[in-house]
C-alpha cells in the first residue's frame, strides 16, 4: 500500500519534468523582464469582413481566427507600477490585424482596430499589479504571415492623439497607434 503513494508522487514528478519551462505564465516585472515577445504564425488566409457589422465581443475568438498570449503584470520590488505598452506588427499593409488587451476579471481594457498599416499599439495607463493580462490578436483580414507581439514595461511605445477624446472611438479607435 505504501508504494502507491510513492508511485503517484514519482509519476507526478516525471510529468512535471516533461512540461517545458516556458509553459508557465511569464511575468512582466519591469526589472528582470521588461519586454515579452510572442510570435503568431498565421498559416492560412482569412477574410472576416462579414463581421464588420457585428458588435460582438471579439476578445473571445478562438484559433485560427485569433491568437492569445497571457502574462502576469507584477512590478518587481522597488519598481514603481506604471503603464505598459502592447504592440503587434506584421509584414503586408493589405492585412488587417486587430489588437486587444484583456485583463482577467475586467474584460477589454484597451484595443486598436485600425484598418491600415503594418503595426498597432495600445498603452495601458493604469494596469493593476498582480493581475493577468492577455494579448488577443484578431486575424481580421490576413495572409500567411508572422505577427510579432511585444509587451513592454515601462511602456516603450506611445500613442499620439489624433483627434479630441470625445470624438475618438465614435467610429473606430483611431487614437491607437498605427504605422
């Protein structure tokens, strides 16, 4: 009977040894880790223009329509909490990827859904320390490509103001940074 417990512990340890070290949720702490980078390999063309009139929550989309990357925002000891930036970039200007930043238990806290360019940026001004955030990349109109997502703390990328805040977002979130 004693051997069952030992066998169970041994089996659990063997299983844990096979899990890659990167499988854990990475932590963005602003000291040891200031930048997290993810590669999203889009393998098939997509055209989701039929969804243009849909006002549904696109942060819950699943592969192959979307890619998701989760991290923990937890400033290190002696690092002041502050904004972080999220940026996605791709190769072809005819593609249309949309960037969403989702906070656990709070939903969409920042997004950029512009229809032009080869990158989008969102800055989260007041992130909550100790919370998980997920970068959602919507492959709205895509060719086979590699999308690079970068999250930086402190915020590295900036968002320029293009129109007054009360007009911004009335049609599209145009104050997200695009290039």
